[in-house]
């Protein structure tokens, strides 16, 4: 019986560290991204995300550590390694006086694509980002979302193995955000590796297979959404507002099967900790029937935002 050999990571790093004088920006960061996997890198402002990405794409030289792209050492063979990366920075890196097609042609030539192949590839990329009908309009007539989509298109021209998206949906309209996320999911489904940073937790939860949380320059957690959420427990919070004899109702609620903990949080409010909170609501209402009326109920399930807050002490948008 033969054992399946796992595929080589599309990108991996180990022991990455970077200091600016006495300030440690990144300390011993390491992770890997497989082909067809979306990997999220989350952290508060100043946590080390930008420095880490700078080292991954060769814009910054690490003090220590290695970066491999498709097995190629970035430090030993930077041209070959960089040719496998598509990088989309936070800021739009395009020429506003050129059309969308002209921008793509310019960047395609920088990648060294032959003319005939480039013409075909530009049409493919425009279709992928949903801008075929606006390809010949000048960039300064595009909306913010369209500019971001064409910016992503420029990074895809050379068909990279790894796509790095740094805050790709900041300031875009809902239609463009949907187009970007739909396109990203298609790329990953087609086998591309994705490294994704965002200040929108719902995007990360939708797109990413695994997530790393970086804080004070170190990765403090790494895993699937389920693995990370389990770090703060799997029980739900149930916030109740009651009208009636709250003291007696509270005593009854503590005896409901499935309730782990009950706490009075106000004159007419109670917080319950329970497994499967949504399914427990009928039993909760029945337990206080005739004693009090549940005038409001909110079930708060564990999520990635709660995990992030637990590990870093801040919200993602801080």
C-alpha cells in the first residue's frame, strides 16, 4: 500500500523576522498555503501583516527566515520565485490616463508575455473580472470597485501560482465586492493558492479555508474557522429580555436542560450560556410560560470575530 504524498505548498515561509532599529515588526512567522487553498492573514493595525507580505513578495529583505514559492527559494532565485506570484496591494497600482486594456497590455509586457499570447490573455482576464464591456474606457472614468477589479486582473495576467490580495475590497460598492469575492472563489476552485487579508471578517469567513491571526509580530493562532472558534468555546450566548416575575423566571431558566450557566445582566435581562441555543429557545419560552413573557431574544453564536477579540483584545477594524 502506497502512502499519498501531500502536494508541495504553493507558498511557505519559516522563521521570518524583521526589526526596524529596536522595534520588532515580525518575529518568527511561518505558515504554508497549498494549491487550491485560501489562507487568511488577520491582525490589528500594526500587528505585522504589511511587513510580512512585504517579505513574502520580495519587497522587504527579512532579517531571518526563508520564503519558498512553488519550491523556489525567494532569496536564492528571486526572479523565478516572483514570477509565480500575483500581488495586489492595498493601493491601486495603475495608470489613470490609460484605458483598462492599455493598463493590462503595459503590465503584460512587463511580465514578458509574447504579443499574441498577451492579446488572448487580456481578453480572458477582462472576462474574469467582469470588465470586458468597459475595457476601452480610461481608468479615471472607472468606479473605485472597477479599478480594484482591473488591478486584480493585472496580477493575473501571467497566471501565477499564488495570488496575494491585500485588502482588495476597501471602499468598493456592494456589486463590485460581490464580483471580487465570486472571482476569488473561482480562482481558488481552479487550483490557485490565495493569501488574503481584509478588515471585513465576513469576507474572511466566506473565502478562507484556514486563517492565521497575527498580533505584535507573532502568529498567535492558525487553523480552520472551526478550530479557531473552538478556542473560545462552542457554547452560544442567549440574551433574554423578560417582562413579569423575573426572579422566579430566572430560577426556572437555570433548570432548563442544556443551559450551562445563567446570569442576571439587568433588571429584566438574563444571559444564558447553552449548547445549540437556537434549538433551545422553545424550551426556554415554555419554562417561563405563565411567569414571565420573553419580549426579546438574541442568540449569539461563537464566531471568528469573537476569537479575534479573545486573542488580540481588539476588533479587526481597530
